[in-house]
C-alpha cells in the first residue's frame, strides 16, 4: 500500500515549510542538498522537524492545506508534541 507524508521542515533560523510527498526520504534529501529551487532553497530549509503518514493521497493534500492555514504558534505546538527538542528527524527515517 502506498504511503504519503505531510511534513514540516525548518531552517536553522526556524523558518517553516510544509509539504506533502510520497517519498519523504528523497524529498528531505533534496531539501538538504539544495536540489529544489524556490522557497526551501532560498531560506535554507534543511531539517525535518515533523511528519505524519497516511495511505490516502487526498488526505495528505487536505492535511497539508490545513496546516498551511494554521498560525505559527499552533504549528509550533504540533511540532513540540512529536519533537520537543526540534531535532532533525531525517536520520530516523532513513
């Protein structure tokens, strides 16, 4: 069964990026190595600080849109519930 991921990545300055993907390891690798032009490259988004999984692509897209509408403090609470020390979770998923 295919899995989809909604994730939050962060820069060292704490800029947040929310995305959805079917290959979380590959996508975070791309962020870490500056392979994706745009916002994440411009703001040096390299650390995976939160993710969740689903088997439904539509649920992943809906959740991504939902999280993007949240205010920053609510996003920070979500991150803290899973990752209170804001560690880079990339090593845990590879």
